[in-house]
């Protein structure tokens, strides 16, 4: 909240008061069971001292790294932070996915002394994931030495309005960064790659060089098929997922930049992870990643490019990738009696499509629970489910449970996708999928688990607040640990 | 029976799940044994007025407006206008709606000429207020974003709106209906959408047709009406559609259309 001045308090006193308030809020928030207190403390502290993030951020001895993008920023941040920790740096980060300025403020104020001064070692560095919309103010406040941008997909249009608009905001922010800053961009995403044109800062690209995962043609969820330079159609030689691929414009000649960090020979090992060869300026390496999906292989690539820019040895990056723990709701596994649930956060059409592909990647029937809410963090507009290719589920689903406040919209999506029986008429659906509709996410989960056979897995794909509701209940019933405890465990385990 | 859908600019004007409208028309025809063909009409492809019975066009990014606008005027304009005058049906949403009016005044003050099917014009709110769109907050301050509920005859339509443009109907123009929740055309006069013959322009996306099956059938009936007389559509089992419609309407009317975010909790 950049509103208001520090008031009658002198700057030092304001900072101390802000930090003290924030820390108190943190303790209260956790004691009252109101959550992890990962944003409220920073929110309150910033109210008292609007210059807090700037003041504390500039005091970090080794500066800051910002990671933004639609998908994959949490995972990328985690691998990058892990590599820097093992390189002996003290990492200040916002691991809980609280990625607006108050989240960064909270991470910083927890490292202050009683006077509100940053109390860290000379080896400290900030590694923050930043929400797409908060990137510009975060750049202004922190003057990062390194920026990593993973990708730009259509996401929460009720908050960001248009994909192009987000790209414009990023461009303006990047233009402010000096030649001493390095910017790491995804070469496979045309709009992200184009951000690297004509910047004072140093630019470096990463990308996939693997034909075997290329698809014929772009999927409907592809967001930018147009040349960001001249507006004509881009021609895709390879297409990976969404609008990511190898492209060129035959009108103006602009094309995918050659990546310095490239992954090839990506071997996807179902839901357990992947192995890939990565070309780096320091030679080729093999990455073993315990997180599934092509998109996570890209996240590891982004993190290794970033770490390399900071001079971290590639061996350490390899180890950090291998040891990365899935973030909140990223293929998180829960044991419920003799059954298992695997929970996946979905936020946008491309993420949902990748999630479905992953779940369906190995043979056999699947038990699924899809949760759709329309709260602020989910996106109040649920129209994006019409760009998800539910049709790929045809004939593979033993149970489709739908839940959340907009469960009924999901039912329509499935019905019009030809997956449910439309009723009497000339067209019959060959094998309509067994459907369970229950708007209450917790009840839906246990009803679906009930119908999942012993030894099998229920896959849960849910939007943010739907997942949150379920997760809180699973924690309350002792199936899962609170996420902030996990995050803290990870910090201490690594540090 | 048979109809041909002209799906305009699928690659640049399909931002808000607009494909859902196409799927809905296709399915509701198939379920009744009506043959249906979808022709994708991209930039550069002309329209033969005799061949399209129903035009569907969705929302797009502001940056694509000019590209589409040029194509509408130079390549497709005459064909679409003739078809609509001959009774072809159309469902133009958001940016599609705006560009089918007389003109569109962009956020930067540029005046783009429109197709002129709808007797209306649109001004971007940022141009009206002189707002610079350089932050998310400022861009948000000039947009109408939220659930939109519209009284259409004796029916209630529900969808979602997300637009910076304010549309003003000229005298004699017929609105689609009165807004019960949300901003509609311009957040001032309480009207939403515009109707000319069998063409409907609206800010309702969501997409609108799956949850508003009466509106979908209205369009199918109008499209069939070009070739067949006294069309009677076979009733379908719309139980799921009606439940989804009612739940969405309930949610839209139960709370203010602008949501508030708690403590700035971000999303990883």
C-alpha cells in the first residue's frame, strides 16, 4: 500500500513501529489460527511505513532477484533459492507464495532487529517471486540485480484485463533497469522473448530444444499467436504447450532468439518427475527433477539460467533441482486410509490442460475431482474453463466429481464437451462419464475418495480458494501439515 | 435442416472462452438433428452474404482492435452488413460488439470506424476521463468488471463483463435489455446490449450461451429462419443449464459485482 505518508513519526521511529506491528501481527495471526501470517504483517507494516520494502530491500548486502510469470514462479524461485543456499548464501525469500508487495515486506521485516534495521549476514541475498501485476512496483522498490520471467499466459482476466497489458507493464518496468542487471527470459514464449528487445540491461534466454514433445499446431488455449513486433501471424515450427514453441514471423523476420540455456532429451517419468539434458555455457548437464511435467522441466531450466548468472556452480543447481519440494498444491500427495489423493492447483487454461495431460499420461482409468470457485484469488470470471480441452478425458474417466461454487459451470462444460449424456435426442454419448456434483469441496473430496478403489489415486484439480478450503480441512483432520510449517521446515533443512 | 456459422477471427477474438458460444450452438443443433457447419473467418477472408446464417464474434485484446477493424471495413464489412440485412443472425460480444457500432474511440484517443450494424458508438473510459493506463490499479479504475445480469423480455440473462469501453446507443436503437446487476453498456443509463434485426451485440461473456439456452435457441431459430418457414425447435433437457444459470444469477445478485481481495493474498 503506497498510500499515505509516514505521518508525524520520524523515519527511524516509523520503521521500528512498522516492523514491531508487523511482527506482532505475525505472532497473533498464527496463534489465532488465521493462517501463516505471510502477508498481513507486511500489509500493516507498509501502512505505517510505505518505504519499508525499498528501505529494507536496498540494505540486502547482495541485492535481490525477482521471479515473475504466470505459471511456475514458485517452483523456479524454490530451485533458485535452494541453489543459492547451497552456495553458502543466506537467502531471504517469500516461500509461501505470498507474492504481492506485502508478502515481500513480511519476508523482510522478519529479518529485522528491534530498531527495524535489517539484521542479516554479509552473504544475504533476496530471492522473491512476484505476482505479474506487482512486478512493476517491486522492480521500483528493490532495483533487482537479476530478473527471471517464466512465461505469460492468460490468467485472471478480471484482475489483469489483457495479456498484452501485462506485457506492456513488464516492458516499462524492465526499461528502468540498468546495464548491471541481468534479465533471464523464456525464448519459447514470443511475448516474453520480445521483452528482451532494446533494453539497457543484459538479456539471456532459456528454452526447450526437444522435438519429441512438440505437438502439431497450437492448442486453442494459445494466447499469443501474433508477432509481438509487427502483429502478423507467427509461424510455429514446433509447439510445446499453450503458445510456447519455436516460431518465426515471415513478415518482419523476427524470430525466437537462440537460448544460452537449452534443454533437450527431456524424459518425462509420469507423475514422479523428469530427466533432461541441459546445455549451459559451462557445459552439458543432466537434470533429475522430482516434479512432473514438461513445464516443471522449463522451470528448472529458468532457475539454472538465473543461478548461473549469479555465478553459482552448476553442480549446486543440479542438486537443488533434484531436491526441490513441490509447492503448495503442486502434485501434493495425501494418504487417506488405503487410498491416495494427488492435489494440483489449476489457475488458467494452459495449466489445466497440462494438469489433465499429466494425469492421463499413463494408461488406466482415472478418478478425478475438479474444483472451481470464483473468489478473488481464483478469478471471478470462470469463462476460461471453455478453453480447457476436457475432451481429452473421453473414455478415460472412472469418476468425475465436480465441486466448488461454480461446479454447475463445469457440468455444462462437460455436457457440451460431449462427455455427459445430453438426454433424449438423435445424438447419444457412447460412454458418458460417471458424474458426481457436490458444491461443498470437502464433502466432494470425501465422497470421491469413497468411490475411489483401494490402492488407487484420486486426482484433485482445483482453483486457489477451492484448494485452500480443502487443504485447511485436511490439515484440521491431520492428513496434512500446515503449509507454513512445511515451508519453515524446508528453510531450516536447507540452511 | 442445416445452418452455417461464421466464426469471426477465432485466433484473435476469442479471449474470454468465446469458443463456448460456438460449441453451444453446434451441440444444440446436433442434439436436434440439425446439420451445422462452422466456417472460421480469419483476417483477410471475405464473407459471402448468402452463405452465413449466424455470425459469432467474441472479445479480443485492445491491441488487436485496429487489425480487426481494418479487416471488418475493407474485407468483410459489405458481406456482413448485407447478410444481417437479409436476416442472418449474429451474436457479437464485447470487442466484437464495439466494432459493430459506428465507431470506437480507443484509450489513447484514436477514433476507429466500425461496421455500423448497431446504431451505437463506444468510447474507452480512459479517453473520457483522461486516465493513463500505466498501472493495474489505474487500468482497473476505468473498467467494468464483474457479473452482469440482464432482463431480456421475460427472461433473465447472466454472464460476466470486462470492458473499458462505454457504449452509447443512438436514438432509435433497441437495447437488448435492462441491467439488473453490473454496468452494461455504459454504467450510466442502465441499458445493456443492442439489437438490430436478428443481430445481437452485448457485453455478456462467460460465455453467455451455455448458461442462457433460451438465447442460444433464439439465435438458432433466427438462423434457420433464413431458409425455413415456421421453425419449431424440439425442446431439449435443459435441467443442467437452468441450474447453472440460476446459481450464477444468485451469486451475481447476492453481492456487489466488484470483489475485494483480502490482505493482498497473492497467487503463486
